[in-house]
């Protein structure tokens, strides 16, 4: 019998060689590098999309403002006037935001216990403890005037229909998270009235020019901390109208501390000297094409704007959740955290020389461009 010989296969032909430890580490390292490159790019893309959405939200609001002004002899919307909103009581105690004030005029929700002067019915159950001053709150009680949150933006007979805020971007900023905490004797209930927020979930600042403001000759004419205890210090803009947010230590969805108790912080946050806040407000809100003095011979440190960027300026804190943050490029370029954002830097460099454009002619800078904040103006 013939024996058949069988050839045994080589071991190497049956067993595939695996990755060595070094090769495996190289593959892992490559994956980590790719992820590290992709994550910032994806985050940047998300922020670009949120910025675009925020602009859309603000434009819808601004269109409502413009329609209101057309129907009301160019007056800005609001339940309370700008001097009341800028009062010392609002800055120190109540913290009603300029946005709330305007939303109530554009989207309604204000009711009365009787039918005279506004929407009738429901006034007895409505929130009456709202407003920038105690006198305003007392007046609410006397008139039977209140706010029903469920009617804001609703189709209801007598309700203004200029603006229907999207529920996604209309969020109450509950104290103390969203607004500064007031004294225990004062109700915080107006915090339940929602504010318009940006796509990052942070409330929008609303700067409304006072129609009664004088011509600008000193900085107090343009920007003040407040309109005084008796509302007799009239300026174009008041910090107090946004004190609710600029005194907050944990604001909006981002939970950012706007005050100088942390770093980074807002250039407008509580804890910065009044002079520096006035200086920065003037630099941010002053019209870069309208100096109040002739530039020849002007002192860059005291140069002021003759007019504002707009009658109504809406400001989003942008990606970092800080309103004009002290670590942003504009702040660093102009040393704004130390001295405030001076309006004179629009036309002069830090050493006092005039700015020139590419052709060598007199030029200017837009001071807000190097902040990541989003700015839109209306009512011009």
C-alpha cells in the first residue's frame, strides 16, 4: 500500500501578524490628533450658526420696533420711559430690564382690572409688582394694572401684535441666577416676565436712547450710570436700564459672572468705576462717524460723540457670554479694562496721532469690531 505523504502548512501562512504595541499607539495618536483638529472646527461652525440665528432673532425684534415707531410718531416702545428705566432705584433695587419694558409694549400682556385703558379682565390675578421704581409699582396698584405672562405675544383683543417672541428665545431670567438679588423687602416677581435671549441662551442687552437727552458737551450728557434719585440727570443712555444683567454673577444659560468679582468679566460689569463704565458705554454706543468736536486740535482722551450709533442698540454677549469682555481683542488692543474704551480711539491711536487709511488720508476705527459681541441698531 502506497503511503501518501501530507505536507504540513507553514505556521506563518495560517496566523496573520497583529499590530505591534508601537503601531497601535501610532494609530491611537493619529485618531487623537484628528479629533483635536475636528472638535474646534465643529465648535466654530456651531458658533457661526448661532451667530446667524441670533442676528435673525434681533432683526425680527428690530422690525417690530420700527413698525411701532412708525405708528407712534417715532417714539420708542415701552411701558415706562427711558428716564424711569434709568433711575437709581432700578440700578440699586429693582433691576427691571430695558428689554422687558419694550417687550410689554410690543407683545402685550398688560391687563387691567376693568376695561378702561387696556385689556379688560384678568387684572386682579395679574402680576402688579413690576416696574423700575416704587412709584411705578404703586401706580400699577392704583390703576389695577398688571402683567399676564400667558398673554405676552398672544392673539387677544386689545393686545398689541407688533412682536410674537419665539418661546425658544423668550426666557425668564430668574433671580439670583439671571438678575441681581434685590433687598428682601422688595418682591422679585417681575423676574418672571421673560427676556429675549440669543442663540447661546443669554439675555440680550437693549440700549434705548432717551429722547429728552441734551446735546453732548460732557460725557454725562451721553452716558450716565443712572438718572439720579429724582430722575433729573438726563443723558442719552443709562447703565441702570441693564443693571439687572450687568450686576449678575451667574447669568443666562452660560452662567457667566459679569462683575469684577471674577476674571474674565464684562467691561460694563458691576465693580468697575462709574467713570470707566461711562467711558466704555460712550465708546461702544457713540456714532463713529459723528464726533462732537472738530478733530483738529481735539484731545483724544476727552473727545465725545455728537450722536449715537442708533436710537435703539441691541447687544448679544456672543460666544463667551460676556458683554464686551475684558479679555477680548478690542479690550486688549485699547487697554480698555484699565481705562475704559475711549471714544477718541475711533480717530486717534494710543499715542495721540491721527488714524490714517490705506491711502494716507484721515481714517477711523470701529471700536466694537474686535469684540465677539453681536450689535444691531434700529430706529435711526
